[in-house]
């Protein structure tokens, strides 16, 4: 004699898990594509291809919305690590775009991400600003490099002021520590370049005289 109700248990389990699996596949695929799209947007920003970067970020917005929509009825999928990671990468692209162009940083709700991935994306944007700073130094744009460093410091000050448990912030403390180290290296690079430029200018004055 079979176990009474076993088939009903199986049917209920399959109904629930089939739905979760389908949502997971859509959310996972969209998240993976979003991570690649965000990385490409950042590369476009560094190349000065602002229109292309904006196009890619718009695509990213649609991908994030698709991932969230697919998982809306399945919180365990919605809050899976891969969705949050993708949202962080997208936030990094948006924050990098704003910071590198001197524009207002977007609010989390404006780009469809939660506070924690947005803050971590903002923190990782400091690394992209370091790359911009080094490019500016190579081009001799010292004033612009100093402005970039100042923006990096302001971001760090904000992140360091948010004293919440890592479980709430998605590991923001580590992101902040990495940003701090990048800023110190950038400060040293900028200082070295400024000193060298002054020495070069002084030497040129001596030669001209």
C-alpha cells in the first residue's frame, strides 16, 4: 500500500520548485549579462565613449529589471548573491559615470538598486577613479587629477561613516578598506608627479636664465 498523500506532496513540491527554478534561470542569465554590460560601460567611459556607455547602462537597467521581475514571487531567488552582485556592478558603472563627469550621484531608487549594493558599487568606483587619475597624470592634467583625488576622498569619508554590521551592508567594510588603500596609493602618485613637475619647472627656469 502506498503512502497516503505522497503524490500530493510531490506535486506541491514540483509546483513550487519548478517556479523557483524557472525564475532562477531568468534571473541568473540576466545577472550574468548585466555584469558584462556594466564592465563594458565602464570601459567605454574610460575611452571617452560617453554615448556608448550610456547605451550600455540603459541596457543594464533593463536587465536588472528583468532579473527582479522574474524573481519577484520568489524572494529566495531575488536575494540570491548573483542578483546582488550584478546590481553592485551596475551601480559601479552608474557611479563611475557620475563621478568622472562631475555629475550628481544617482540615488539607489533612481537606478533600481538597494542601498547595500549601491554603496559597494560606489566604493568600487573609487578604483575606476584611480585609473582616471593615473590617465590624467600621464596627460599632465594635474589640476584635474587633484579634483579626482578629492572626489575619491569624499566617497571614502562617506563609506567610513556608515558603521553598520557587514551582514546589512554586504561587506562594505572590506570595500571601504580597499578604497582607502587605493586612495593612499593615488595620493602618493599625485604627490610624486607634482614634485617632479616643480623640479622640472625650476630646472627649466635655471636653464632659461
